[in-house]
């Protein structure tokens, strides 16, 4: 915790953290940033005010030299814990639930309105206001500390959030914890501070990222999952949902299409399991009249693509997946950092069998629809030409996708390893033995 000119506030908060915050394995460091009157609970005093960012860095430098901590919680002195004593317990629980989670913050009042409400226990956001961020030690070692040239603290959130995303990691806001921020208690002339801090932020970030540096404050890509599901094996869906929760923070809320080509029965157990992925919408695809189950499922994919086009924006990416896969611990890093070239038709994150032999897939070799990332324009072309596609290209839909997009000049790609694994030993569509990947990264 960093103090400057708020000794009473700092002592009250430090006493609370030491005596009442419910977390058994913690150490509280109070760094005074050159104040005239130091807090009584000061553990480390700086001889002069070195600014917010460098003051926090001094605290980190002292603490990291003292012990091998797993994470560091950087706290302003003007915080309130009116919403309970378990904030840190919840932050640690969520932060360490996935390797890709780099830092986390509780909900709190903020000029960045998204900080005030998270819609999930792990919601990926472009950056976190530097008010009460808990950062993994591994993140600090791999990404580094905040930019020390941003001494006033303005812009460290934008810059650090961007650096974390570029490393293939995630900034997480959680709905499991909330605090209050009393804001600007240590600043005597707020107008002067805003002027200087804003000027410094603009200068430093322009030097690093160019005149259009504001682009770094937005998520680089919006990926909308499109999940094709059915109620033929609830245990399989339950395993999928459990694994999906480990990656959902880096994805938009999913569109669910439930195909009832083989059965109109939807059990309460199945529906409650599907609800756990927090879908933005759920659509039912009925069995197509005068078609067998296999051909009806082919139409379910066209139905799903149409729903995805209705609910996404032009620059969104659409991640088609089936409900019989589990995800690698490295899935999000790979997904969020992979290049999407202008000529990309799709990228498969699943490599069946012993892979394709190269990053680029020949259109006549592709199979396996378990997890495929599409630029929205590819899906538009497939939907617009679906009737023509199915008259001359034989099913299944993996064959139709790849042959058609190849004809249109698109490149088809696969990741170097498989970042999902197919759970099926028997295909639900063909009722015969089905493929798994030999290159799955766990």
C-alpha cells in the first residue's frame, strides 16, 4: 500500500488488512512516499515523493527481495472494504484458476465504467485501473512492472493491460469481489494534477505506440463462440462445459444452437448444464422435414451460421465449436495471439490424428469441425452460397467449408498443435468410431 499525505486513512486501512481481512498467508507492506507525517504502520519510508508509479515500484522491489511471493496486491490508501472481508480470498481463487490470467481486480467505482460491474467471475477486460490490482509474480517476471516513466500513474493501466494482452495473457475483472475507492484523497490541487498527469500520459504513450495510441485501450479482437450442441449425452456436455469455463474469460458470451434432429427431448439436466456457459442467446434447430438425421444436422450448421451473422458485428471473429471437446491450458494464449491474415478462410485449433503436416491445410485434406475460428466474412460467403455449395460439394460440412473457401482463394490454416481434444470415441453423427488428436497440448 502506498501512502502520501493520508496517514490516518492509511493506518486505518493497514490495520484492517492486518487484523480483519480474511486471508491467512499475507504480509502487509506500507510504503510512505515522502510525506511530512508518516503513518504509524509505515514499513518502508522514501526520502522524497517519487510519484505514484515509482512509489509502488519501490514497494514491489522491497517485498520481492524479502520473500518468494506468489502475487502482489497493489493498493491505494483510499479504499473501503464495506462489501466483506473475503475480497483477497476470492481474487486469489479466480486469478490462479487459469494460467492465462495475469492480473485481477475487484469491482469498484471508477471513471472507467466497465470496472464497476463484471458479468462473470472471470471477465476479460482491456486493462485494469491501478487501484487494487492483484498481479501474479510470474506476470511481473515475464511482462515486467508498470512503465516507470508514467510517474503520475495515469496511463499505466492502458500500457500494462496492452502489454499483458500482447503476451497472450488476460486482464481479469471479477464479480466475486467489490470494494469502494474514495478517490483523490492525497491530491491537494486536482486540476493541476490532471493537467500534468494527462500531458505525461499522452507524451509517453505517443512515443511508445504512436499518435493513435488510444487503440491500445480496446480489446484487440472480439471472438464470439458459436456452440453447436444436442442432448444425446449429458455427461459429455457436462465435461465440455466444465472445461469451457476455464477459457470463457477470453471469449464473448456464446451463441448456443441446440440441434434436435435426432431427439426433441431436452432434459432439465441438459438445459441447466448449457445455462452455465452464460449464453447471449439460445436457438433451437428442429429436424428438417423430409431429411434424415445426417442431412438435417448439415442444415443445423447453416442455421447456426445465420444466427451468428445476425448477432455479430462486421469485425468480429466467430469461433465455431461442438460440445464434445475439452480445452488445452494454452488454448487462450494461442487463440488471442494468432495472426489472422486478410486471406484467412479459417483457422482450426484442432488437428485430428497426426496433424496435416504443415500450418496451411490443403482444402481437399481438411476434416474435423471441433473448433474452428472464422473471420465473419468467410461465414457470410458460406451462408450466401449455401444452396449452391450443397448441390455440388458432398457433405459433411467440414468438406463443404474447406472446398468452397479454397475455391474462393482463401487460405485454410491449422495451429501447430491441437489446443482442443475430441472427447468422442464414437461419433454421435455417424455412430461409428471417431477421431482424436495425437498432438493435443494438455
